C-alpha cells in the first residue's frame, strides 16, 4: 500500500498528464526546463501552451498538478525515482485514473520531476512564506459616499468612506477583517507601499550582484 493518495482537486490534472503521448511529454519537459524559478503555474510562459496545443483550462489544471507534485517531492525524503514509484502506485490504486496508467507512466513522472527543478525551488519558497501565522489571501478597498442628513431630514452634505477588507488564512481557517480608512490613511498606506517596493528593488539588486537567487512571491 502506497503512503500517497491522489487528492480530488488534482484528478483532472493527472488525467490530462496520463493522456499525453511521449512527444507531448518531451514538449512539456522543454517548457518546464526553460521556466525561471519564482514563476507560479498561473504565470507560466505561454510557450508551453503553444507547444502542447491544449486548452488554457487544461493547461492550468496540468501545471497546478505538477506544482503540487513538486511540493510533495520537496516534503519527501525519497529520491526522484523512489518518489515516482510511490506516485505510480497511488495512480494504479485509484479507482478511475488506474485505467489510464501504462508501463511508461513511471518514466514520464521521472522525466517531469527531473525537469521541474524551478517549480520545486518555487514550491520551497512558498512553504517558507506560508509558515507565517497569518497569510493574506485577498485585499480590497471599497469606497462609497454617504449623505449627512439633519434632524429635519435636510441634506447637509456627504462624506466619502473607504473600507479596507483583508481576507487571510490562520490556523487552517479563512477569516476576514475590515478597516475604516480616511484620505490620510490612504496616503500613508500608499507611501508605505512605495517605500517597501523601493527597498525590495535595492535588496534584489544587492543579492543578485552576489549571485544569490531572490523570490518575490
């Protein structure tokens, strides 16, 4: 019994992968090899799309599955060949995917994993980011205008209100928090972001000069 199982959200990606012929696998490998570190699946170069000639939706599912595979490999103590064997066995034991598994599937897995070093490096960087207590998932600033009404129901004026919504993940749960902002808050927030962007550029330049790899994720 293999220690791995195939999560449902990656079924489609594996099904697409298993349907690729040897020539398409080589085209996929060529695309992955040329992928720079730090690129997430949804940002990947359109070169792979042009080579494989599959739909955008299927390509997204395939690359997300490969990224997840790289992440699992990073958390495994096994070498690529041993890890590929475990995934191969998990696919053979799957109730629907097993019908698409062939004698060449394991070798295809090895080829993909060996060509995905950039994805594996990016996955490691993401793990470091996600180790923080709170991880922001989404931010949004909503602005509306509200009337100021007197006791006599007369319109005295209006006030513009900004509301910052932050969706974040903590302890495995998705949460939301809202902040009221005025124009000065927005100005200060913009200045802080610009300062961080400038500092990041300087750090990237300094590390790059020393042949160190920097991820901005």
